[in-house]
């Protein structure tokens, strides 16, 4: 039995690796094109992010390619009457299906590790490449025009020259006047400055040396060292819950809970004072309403994070359930071509499983259902279907 199971397992791995390789190459170009379009990357940066795009593609390709590999191997075994010969020798079908179940379980663990560790690591490297690319573009503009300005954000930076090797700005002059926030405006001059991009906070951070700062109503004078931050819209740089580790998601959930509790407590105190003093108009003030919007925003983010947390485990476990369905189904479809068997098995999954997963995902994000059970509805459908097909394969 061990020799037979090892033979089936090797065949499954061989076919799986081949199919994953082909599918990943095709999807990588789609992923690279999307990232380059969203972030405005050049050809060199697009080539640099290719190794980091591959891990983000694998969790979506592994379940379908595993199903195809299982259909190919068990369909061929059944078509060549090897399954019939094994049953005639007293070998149970479950023993022959064990390699597929084992491979599905192993890929479940690998998929979970990819989602929890490898993908966040690869996204950090993509962000690093994007940051360097944007800094290069910024320095190119300053080198050629000696001026960068953004009327939307309200800042302008002019320099006497740029040291590209040490990435320094010589004699920078920074003016910042945000819309609707004149109290935050300032003018700064310095002998030199270093510049970096913070994509997480969406800021341009300038470290000034031997600077003169004029901030009306706050300070005016010379400073030896000063760090200032300018806002900048960096499209596509916001880290999504999918790009965080499980520990980071849990820490973010705790932080959002504490922030919402503090904001709600402050809002309740202000409402109590307003009611007791008869200042009812303060309850309709923009500041009071803003706190309510802030709490709603936190709750929306909490729902997204919780949905991602449960969806990560459910999506990883789908590898096992795909193998659970595909193996017995391929045995029953012995006289068909393996591609026909795959499409007959994958079509109901495509029409039922994925729409159910997307529906429960959206309902969980909106807060209509609890993600703790909703994200497992698709796998439950696969489990019921697999039980029915497996019963027929074992009996017949």
C-alpha cells in the first residue's frame, strides 16, 4: 500500500507543479501589469516586483490547479482500470484517495503560511521598490526644474541644487499652506535636507539641517535639526487587511476597539454636558458629528479585518475540500477525458462555490452576517457534495 500511495502522491505532485507553474506565469504578468498601472511604475521597477508578485498569486491558483491535478491522476488511474484492479485485490478506495487528501491538507498549511507570512513580506518589498521609484522621480524633477509643487496638497519645494549620490537637497525652500487649515501653514529654509517617502502614512518626510522655520502662531526661529512632514496622495499604497499578518490584524482590531471606546466615551461626556447645560446646538456641531463618523469608520474597518481573518483560514482549507471532491468524482468519470472531468467538476464550483463565497464576504464586510460561520458556508457546500460523491465511489 505504501508503494502504491507513494506512486499516486508523486504523480499528483508532478502534475500539480507543472500546472501551477504554467498558471502562475500567466497570472504574474496580469498582476505585474495591474501593480505597474496603479502605482505608475516603469519597466525596470515592474521587472523588480515580479518575484514578489508570485506569492500573492499562489493562494488563488493552488485550489483550482490541485483539482485539475487530482482529476488528471485519478481519471487516468480509473480509465486504465487500475482502480478496479486495486479493489479486486481487496484495497479500499479510501486508501487510494489518501494521497490526494494528504496533499490537500499539506497545501492547506502552505496556503495559510503564504497568506499569513509570505504575502505580507512580499508586499513590504513591493512597497520598498515603489518608494524608491517615487523618490527617484521626485529627485529627477527637482534636478531638472529645481521646483516641485502640488497645489492640491498646498506645498511647494524649491532647491538650489540636488546631490543625487547622497540624495540631499541643497538650500531647500519649503512652503506649506493647506486648504482649510491656515494654522498649519509654515515656511522653512535650510542649508540642506534629506528626503524620504512614508507610504504607510502617505507623507513626504524632510529632515532639515541648519533650518529657519516660520510657523505663524507657533514658532519662528533657527533650528539645528528639524523634521517636517508634507501630505501626499500615493494611489494604491494603502495596506489592505490581506497584506497583514494574523498578529498584525489582531493588534489592529484591539487598537480600533480601544480608539472607538475612547471616542464613544468622549462623545457621551460631551452629550451629557450639552444636555445638562441646555446647549443643544452643540449636538449638531461638525466636531460632535465627526466623532460619530469616526466610530462608524472604525467599526467598518473592524468588520473588514474580522472578515479577512476568518476568510484566510476558510480559503486555505478550500484546498483540502477541492481534493475531497475531485478525487472521487474523477474515479466515477472513468470513461471521460480528464479535461472533461475537470470541467464537469469545476463548473458547479464556479457557479455555486465562488458566488457563495463572494456573497458571504460582502455580507460579512457590511455587518449583516458573522464571518465566523459565514466564511465557511462555501466549504460546507463542498463537504456535502464530496460526501455524496465519495459514497458513490466507495460503493461502486
